[in-house]
């Protein structure tokens, strides 16, 4: 063991900062989980608060909580159904571009929205979709239609969230797939051409099987997001007019925990969400290994 550590000592030194950060910001804060079982309030410490058992989990009987769960699953499933395959298809299309300069341009343009914060994206959406002076509504009026209250209509909120998420992250998520495609042996494509295989046949029988391990890993890591749709995206776009469909688990925890001071209940909701995420990861990893032999561990 010591000989192995000495042999790879510089590799261990390189990963040491990441391990320290992981320990400080992911493992030490887990001590706060006990708030879910305590009567905690501002001014008292975690350790001195009284144990109250499962009282903070009474939200399970709250009708509003189940509405929030429904909204969360609805949005997350839509984001997953559209957001998971789109980067794969985009990577396949970018890979087929022959002109190196144009290929780099397309990659750069598709990556760029990832670096915008969700606050900036929310401002862009509001500028385009607002009733008064919004570009989209101005075009609708000019073609003889009636302006649409996109930002305050329940029917438009979910499509707006899903489409903005695709625009922002699809290009960035192609990086892993493009990197995986570069590891495929070019001789396989040459042999396929000799056998008369067209582009679609090459993609189906060479490219997709070649990146399947990467797809499996990304799938496993994506499954926990089914109950974590992202407060940073939802909260800037939420208002009283669309709150009925916009309120998700993340905003529910924020509203009850920070704004109303129910820290124990908010921690309990977060704990339940984390446990469900863990179960989803373990289940998806097991199924992936049984189906194609690939998994995270």
C-alpha cells in the first residue's frame, strides 16, 4: 500500500485540494441533517436544540406539498425527455461537419449560453416575452394576433422553462459526447465505407455503440435531477400569476425554510429528496450494468 502511494504521490497531491473541498462542503455540512429531527430556531445551536422525532415530516400530509411534487415531476420529466437526447443528436450533427473552422464556430456558439447565469436568461426571456414591448408579442400583434401573457400563463410556463433549459445547456452537454466520439477508431468508419455503409448506418452501428458507455454514465448522473429541477432557473421566472405550476420542491424548501423560518421542515424535505435521489442513482446504475455492462461502479 505504501509503495503504491509513493508511486502515485504526485497524482494524490493533485487531487488533494478537490478531496479537501469535498470534505469541507459536502461531508461536514451533513451534520446539519439532524435539524430535520429537532426543534431548531435562529438563535439556538444545532446541538442544543430539542429532539422532536418525526414531527418535522408532517409535510407529508400537506396537500400543497403533493402539488409541489407533481409540479416538480412534471417539469423534470419534460426536461429529461427533451434534454437528454438533444445533446447526443447535436454532437452527432457537429461531428459530421467537415469544415474545421465552421465546426469550431458551431461548437462555440452552442456552448456560449451555458456561461450565462439564469438571472441573465430570465431577463432575456422577460424582455422578449413581456406584454408591453416584448419582441414576441410585437410580432404577434403585427401579424394580426392577440398578445399573450407568457410570463403569467400556466400553460406557457412549463414550455418556457424546458425550452430555455435546452437553449442554455444542450451545447455544453455535447462536450462529453464529442470527446467520446474522438476515441472511436477511424478505421471502423473506413471499413464501413468499403462495405457500402452510408452515414446513418455508420452512426447507428459505429458511433452510437462507441459512445454508449458515456451515454450510460450521463444517464445515471441525470436521473437524480428528476426531483431537482433547479431553483436558480425556476425562481427568477416565478410570480403569483404562475406559482400554481411553478412551485417546485426547491422553491418550496426556500419559501418554508428561509422565508418563513421552518428550518426543521425544510431540512426534512431536503433529506427525503436526497434519499430518493440516492435510490434513483443506485437503481439506475444497477439496471445499466445489467443491460449493457456499464456503470459508475
